[in-house]
C-alpha cells in the first residue's frame, strides 16, 4: 500500500516482533504491508512454531509463508543475558514491540513493558493474549478453538439440533491481529501528540465477544439464547444456502424487500 506520493504510509516505522504462530504475525505482516520495517525474533535452532506446519513449498511451510511476508528474521534465546542485552539495543531504535506470550512470561524474561520503557520511552508495546493482561482468566492459556467456544461464536454456528461448529479458520487469532493493528496505528498517532509510548493490551476473548453484536442484542431484547441456524439469518428471509433440485448448492441473499 502506498499513498499518492508513492511512499507507503508506515515507511520509517520499525517493529520488533516477538510473537509467534498466528495472531501476532498476522498483525506485523499487515504493518509490513503498510511499509513498516519488521524484525521478527525467532527461537534459535527451531524458529517460529509454524515453520514445522505442513505442507511445504520448496522446504518452507506454506502456513509460515502466508503470515510472515515482508519481514526480516533474527534468532535470540531470550533466556540468556546476552540475548536480552541485544534485544535492548534493538529496542532503542524501534517504534513498536509486539509480543503474544502468556501474561507474566515477558517479566520473567526481562523484556516486559516496564523494563523496555526505560530503554525507550517512545516505545509502543503491544501484548496479545487469550484473556488479557489482567482479570480472573489472565493466567489461562488459550487457543482459537477455546476462544471461539467461550466467546459465543461456536454457540451460534452449526445446524439446528447439532453440536457447535468451529469457524473454518482461526478467526479469533486473526481478529486479535487486526485489533492489534488498529491499536498500534492509533498509538502511533497519539505519540505524535504526546511524544510517549504506551502499553496496549489486546485480548482474543474481547474481540470474539465484540463480534456477537446483534446476536447479543437479540438475547438482551428477548431473553432467549440465539439458536444455531446453519447458514440462515436470524432476521432476514431468504438469506441462506439451499440445495437445488439438481443437488447443487445455491445462495439466496434478499437483504431487503426491493430484492
């Protein structure tokens, strides 16, 4: 993406990416697409977990390739003092740091926000986690499947009378990455006015619950738990998939009376 002058909007912004798997890497890939310089930190000898996910293209995981374009990679063992000191040096010249460790891990590694803000007061530090940095579930690990279930998405997905169904992609990971992108862009704008960085707390669970929108509204209006309706819409008819007489699928979406 570039502006009318041919320059990408985030040219000159440097991102230090400590995240792995999907939510964080999706965020930093988006920022790289916008022109940011992304430095991805991986585990020595192993790299990001997704490097081992099949299938492979010329020996490289297609999963890894799909969410890590436009980045540079380095390896650091953050359990060592030498690696921590190296990270501090890099962070001095970065605008953003992103991590998706379980809350408390960065403090044990010496790379938490309070430590790094002393190194670089202008640093925007974004944490992505399952349930947020505070609260009763903060210490819980979590994956997309768990968040889809607890956040309500699976409860409204599937056929009537059938068990809940997981959405086909890890939507709560991707959504958290998108919300983190929005938060980082807003923090960069705020820093122009204040000159200071800040700590951003992005929760997969918060994002999942926010998507319930009108389904949650229906519940509060009626007191009835929304049923699973397959591909049908709770308020608009016809608005779903049908099987035609020749056994082929057909989609009808009559969004208003004029249609």
